[in-house]
C-alpha cells in the first residue's frame, strides 16, 4: 500500500521555524521526484519546493526562496522541508507528493504527481 505521511506542522509565531517531514512507504522513494505543495483556504494548491531523483537538484517557488530548504534521505524514505522566518502568508496545509522520474523542472502541476499525502497544517499567528 502506497503511503506518504506528513508531520511537523503546527502553530508558529511569525518569524519562527518548522521542519516538516514526509515518510514514504509502499514504493521505492529513491526512484521518485518528491515535491511539497501547499494550499491555503480559497486558493489553489501550489508547489513550493521539489527535489529531483539522484541529482538532488532542487526547485523553490520564488516567493519562498531563501527561507525553505528541501532535503531527502532515501535510506529512511523521508523528505524534509525546513521553513524559516515563517510569515502569515505561509499558513496553509502542506502536502508532499511523488512523481516517478528524475527531474523537477517542468512538473509543477498537481496533475504531474501520482502519490499524495494527507497534509499537515501550518498556522502562523501571534
């Protein structure tokens, strides 16, 4: 059974940090590109970061560059998203998603990804 399970979300004050985790099971994560998407109420789901297979090349949405760091540990079948200097506009449900292939570039749509987690809520408020 394929599963992606996110964790690490919560309530954080502006300027704070969070580390989200995504644990994969039921498939060989090392053969997949892994992305983090987020969806705020009333908005479309958007990709904020992605990490390629084997080459480790990463992509970030322009508005979050410098504040997000994505990494992967294929031995542990886990992908991480470190978010620093959280802003109110970062509040959303964060999802990880998997796509069989090598590269992130050109695959920014939700339709490009085969497997999804259930999401973890990030709330930014003082």
